[in-house]
C-alpha cells in the first residue's frame, strides 16, 4: 500500500514537471520540423541520410513528448461499455504488418459472449499496442505471440499476452513501468509506465510472469464495473 502511494506521488510530481516541459518543447519542435521539411528538397544527395536520421530522431522526441503529455494531463476520458475482444482484434490488425516483417505470428484465443467492460477503448488499445510491441521487439528471430481474452472471476475479464522472447530476470521485474526504465538502445522506457497508469485508472491489475530464455506473459485483469 505504502509503495503504491509513493509511486503515485512520484507520478504526480513527474507529471506536472513533464507538462511544463512538454508544452515548452512542442512549439520549437514544430518550427524545426517545418524547416527541416523545407530543406529536404534542396539537400545534396550525400546529405540525404542525415535527413533520415533527423526525421527519425524528431519522431522519437515527438513520441516522448506525447507520452509525457498523456501522463500529465487529466484526460478527458469517456468510459463506455465496450467489447474488449473487438479492441484486441483492432490492435492485432494494426500490428500485423510489423509482426509479419519480424516473422511473428499471432495466435489468438477469444471467449466470445463476454460481458462488456466499462472502459476507454483508445486507452485500452494503447495498452495492448505497447505490450504487444514489446513482445515483438523481444523476438528478433520471430516466433509466436499468444493472446487470449476470456472471462475472469468477479465479473471481469482476463487478458494474456505471451511471447517467446528472452524473458525478464526476476530482480528486474519491479523495474517494469518505472519512468525511463529501458534495456533497449532505442527505447524510451515510457510504454509500460503509461500502460500501467491506464490499467490502474480502469481499476484493473497487471501481473507479469517471466522466465529467462523462455518468454514473458503479461496478464491483465479488468473489472467490468468501475467502482
Ligand atoms: P521500452 O519498450 O521503450 O524499452 P517499455 O516501458 O515498453 O519501454 O518497457 C520497459 C522495459 O521492460 C523494456 O526495455 C524491457 O527491458 C522490459 N520489457 C517489457 N516487455 C518485455 C517483454 N515482453 N520481454 C522482455 N522484456 C520486456
Ligand atoms: Mg515499449
């Protein structure tokens, strides 16, 4: 309990700071993006690859700013009864191309006829995208990502996303969701933080099961009524 409190305090302070910075950075960023675009056409061939790097890095800054704004702003969220299977299906469709490129197959198990869940569908989709993207990223040689959506006790639903990646050492498990915790060269370490916040706001729970060299399963429980 205490741990949980401390975590949300940190989130609040961080959120306020982030809001300020993100807003300040956004405007100059827009200007830079605009002028870089203008330069692209007049750029000499040998410099074209710099343009690619600049664009990629700008996109990265953009995504960091967006995650921060998301964390800091009280979202104007509209909870509605949704079928989580539909949200998951949309997510899988969205990520299918990226999975195929990486030789990854999705295997999905849906228990149809589940009760609708009171949720913000875009936010839940964001959570699923973050977790499935992580799964794709830990399977550079391809494999299977297994996804299931089924009923859980207490009128909730239970979602699992399982990969065949390298797993997470036990002593690193509690670092997941901490701001900027990443083991990737190009990671932001914000994806899980945002995802955990969303699940928390839905009064859900996340549990991570992982075995090094075997893979990782993210288990999400969502209640169908917000209390
Ligand atoms: P990022 O993906 O930018 O690194 P995340 O918050 O999405 O940030 O993830 C944080 C870290 O958690 C990752 O860098 C990785 O070390 C670990 N992680 C998350 N998902 C998995 C997974 N499915 N398998 C192994 N490690 C994972
Ligand atoms: Mg990630």
